[in-house]
């Protein structure tokens, strides 16, 4: 058998098991999985992975690379480089904060062309659901949109309007006809506006006041409403960046009721609390906001229980000036830059600190995203015939994240200065090595 690359003596992490094996790669596919030490490499490139763990390439279904139009915020080149450095081999780019947003066929094709030119890993694109673009959903779907994204509250920019109830119902009816899926930022616009205006009027302008202005109740109200719309229309739902086990539990109940819905959370809700937000400052502002430490631990419990379907980064960067404190925290841009460290965070806080299995981490970052969005079995798992999307990890290597380690356009992240355990050494996208950590490999 011919191979382009062979990976010898590695420990494969699958959704079911952790086993030692050799891997053979040819023409971008995994073509052989053999007992360790049995593959004959021939003229293939050889990687000695003894003592290292091989994960399926992660699939990040929720990033904002902001190009075209706001590439000074991030961009597809730096964004995809950051993903590769974190072991992520496929991403789904959100329709905002591109300017104009991806709400028409023309805008979709424009972004697709830029992604083809600049991304070093595989990608899919979300289309947007906004007021007055329901007639565009069919052509977006036909061009290949992985699904549609809507906000139930104002998103922070003027060019992507939030979906009112009529837009949601009509849009969900159309999306159901297309057999596509709607991703929802689920927070109550009315509740947030009321609490925010009240806090500002009363000069309650601290970080904790900001968090209190976007309570868990706001998520619960929005999720309850859209679940009923899904029951009415038959539309598949994906609730993004859930910040509380209370919301996860409601989604679990909806599944038991027969509603086709999945729940996503993010590493920052699993690793950071309001207390860390107060220490870090604006770099840790996001929406929904970080929660109390008790909520963090309850989310880990939900993950262990199998109630969280997908973990993605919600990488939402901005220029440093938008993260400047200004008069108060309410004025600061709300988005966390974190996609490069998703796997590092889960290994550190999940595997090393809370005994979450490696298979569970692979399941929620690779297998379930691939299955939910129709990419399996080409992606999401290490198996013969699948794309050779792989990341090789030194599971026990410790490092402190420094700003200069980040591949982002702006070296800003709440994870800077954090101690991690588990380092990315190689990342392969369809058999091509797109990241290699030369410094760490010398210590293997």
C-alpha cells in the first residue's frame, strides 16, 4: 500500500476508545489503521508519535472571522492559522460580523471566494436570517450554506438586525422546508434592554452589573419561545453558546418531547466565571456573559452526563480599541477571542482537572459536530476512508499562553497568562500538515 505520510506508535482518541496504532495517509484520506509498529512506510513521510495522542481534527461550528468587510478585526488567513495551531481542521464562519453580512447569494459567493484563497483548513459558511431576507434563504441553501444564524437580541452591530417573532416563525418554516437548520443566539431582547437601561440609569456600571443585565432568565425565555416555534414549524434548531445548565436542562426536556434541537457551549463558560471576568477585564466580556462559579461546575456536570452536544469557541475578536474600557463595561465590545485554545482548555480543565474522558472531548468537538451538520463520516472521527483531519497532542506538556503565541490578528485573549496542560504538536487537514510546533517537538 502506498502512503504519503505514516504516523507511527500514536495513541488514537476515538469517540469510543483510546488505542495505540499506526496510521497511514494517502491522497488526503486515512487508508490504514494497524497494530503499532506494523506499517511499512516506504518513501512516505514518517512521524514518530510514540507517547503522543492523536485526536480527530476538531470542528468549530461557531467562529466570526469578519471577512470581507471587517478583516481588520480578524480575517480568514489569521483565523484559520489560529485554528490550525489549536488542532481545529474545519470551521463554520458566521454571517456576521462580515460587512455586509452573508444574507444573500452574492455575499455568500464573495465570502466563499475569499475563504478559498486564504483559509488553510476546511470551512463551511453560515447564511443569515434577518428581517426581510426570507426570500434569499433558498438560494443560500442551494449555494451550500451549512445552515442559518439568527439573533433574538441585538448583536452589537447595525448591519445584522435581530429577528423579531414574525421573522423567526416565517424563517423557520422556510428552513424546515429546506431541511436545513437554524442556529440561535437565544437571549430576550426586551429583558436585556429593560435591565440595561435600568442599570445605566441607576449608575450600576460594574462588570457584575453587566452580567446581571443579561441573566440566565433571559436565555431561558428566549429558548422557551423558539422551542415552541420549532414545535410549530418542524425546524431543526441549534442553540449556540449556552451559559447555564438550567438552559441545557430545558433543551434536554425538549429533545425528550421530540423537538430536533442541539445545545452548544463554549470553553469560556467552562473555564471562566464572573470572578475571573472581574480580574481579566474587558477581554473576557461576551454575551451571554460569564456566570457564577457554581454555574461553571454545573456545566461540567452536564457535559459528563452527555447533555451538551457540541463545544465550539464562538471566537469573536475585535480591534483592541473596541476592548478599551471607555466609560464603563457596557460600552465595551462583547466578544471573546479563543479558538486557538479550545482543545487546550478542555484538556486542562476537563481531562486533567475533572477526569472528563478523552473520548468525550473528541465526541463533542469532532464527532457530534460532524454528525449534526452532515459531514460524517468524512469528518469527525478517525476511521479508514475518512479525511485525514488529525491533531497530534502531547497530553502532558505544560505551557503558559503568551500573547506572542497567538496567531490572531490582534494578540488579545482572556486566556493569555493561563497555565495549560496539553500541547498541539501537529495538525493535518486532509493529509496536509498545516501546523507544526518545532519548539515543543524537540522536548518529546
